[in-house]
C-alpha cells in the first residue's frame, strides 16, 4: 500500500492549526534530516547548526528509522503482535509504522499519538489503513499519560486484554528529568497486558562527546533535550525482559532483518548530491557506534 505524502507545506487541514513555523520543532527537524519537505526555515537553521557540531546527525536519524521498521516487522512477523501504540509519531514518512505492520498482517491495528500540530495536519496519511485493519490518531503529549490512556481512540481501536506493542522511538530524550520520564514510562507499561512488548530508542553521548554539542544546540533553540547513558536508558526497561540482543546501538539490533529496499537507495528518486541519499548508501557494516549514537531495544512484559 502506498501513501501519498503532500508536497511542500500544503498540510491537509493545516489552516486550522498554529504550526509555530518561526520556532524549530524536533519533528520537522527530523523530517529535514531525512530529506523531507515538511520543514520551515527555523527548523532548517537549527538542523544545520546541529549538523555543524555533529555531521553524522543524518546517519543517526536514518538508523533510528530503520530500527523502527525492523522492530515493527519483527514484532508482527515473528512474535505475532497485531496491536501497536506509537507515541511520538512524527511527520508521516513512508513506510509508516502501520504500513510495515499491515504489510505483514493486514489486520493489524495501530494507534498513533503526537502533540505536534503539523503531525495532526498530516494525520490522514496515518489513517490510511488496510480494510482488514484499523488506525487511529490521538492528539496528546507523551507527558499527559492520563489523556492517552483514557482516549476513546485508544479503547475503540485496541483490545487492551491482548498484547500490544508500545513504540517509543526517539522521544524520551526530549523529556528532561524534571518531567519524571521514568514515571511516565511506568504509567504506560502498567496499561499493557502481560505478553506485550516495548520498543524504545534514545540518544546518547556515550560514544562521541560531540553529541553534547547537539544537546546544547537544541537547548539553545528552545527545544528540550536530555541525552542519557546506557545505564540511564536501561532504567526505562525496569520490570521488563529485554529481547535478544538486548540494548544495542540501533544499527546492531538484528541488522539481518532489514528489508532490501531499506539498504538500497536506488530507485527512490534521490540524487548523489542529496545528503540524505548519501547517508542511505552507507552499508550497515561500515557504520560505527560513534556515528549512530542512539540506543535501541525491544522488551517483553511478563
């Protein structure tokens, strides 16, 4: 199934949203790093500042997204998961989580959650489900767990007596300690029935101190960021059983599960002068932990 992404900034219902285009936003910066078009001058300016201090930032974002597609495919194909709750969805970029899950299991059900108006404006791309499955969207902040856990969209779409895969991709490093990130995680995991899974990624400066400059660049632009160590990221999985190979820099998490199209940039319309295309052309085997600098893992709730 192919989902068309709107060109430029013509969001489907964007006129009704305050996109705050003069302020950089992580979702739009992420889109810029991926080579997308749904970003504005303030996003590009801060993203370029980040690239100045950490030129591998496009690699980080690319590998983070490939981790999402690999883990989703693994959960659906090998573990039989048919329900997904994705928090911190970001701007739709095909393949989206539901495309991956429903590509394996057309009856899969997915609930997306984000608080960015531009993501809400593009939500129709996230709602293009297969006829057998279903998708829904919750407009909520990760920190507002009550809003998420009581949302009608959640309870009308997912059966919370059956396993759910909770996806928290590249979101907790935007939650400072003062907002109790581990408490947020506990509230979300408590919702999940036994037999559920959690997929999570988190930026780190463990392998390259230049990542601290990235952190400072985000903070200077008004975007909260809090890098964490391996031990601090492991705390998010307290009470859960890590699935092999455990917590890894994301390109080392079961790279053999990558689909051929995810490691071959040919045919996607990109050119050799496109920075995002050049990043796609780097073989996984040539990447270093310092270049990738983001941890990821999948865990099971007993």
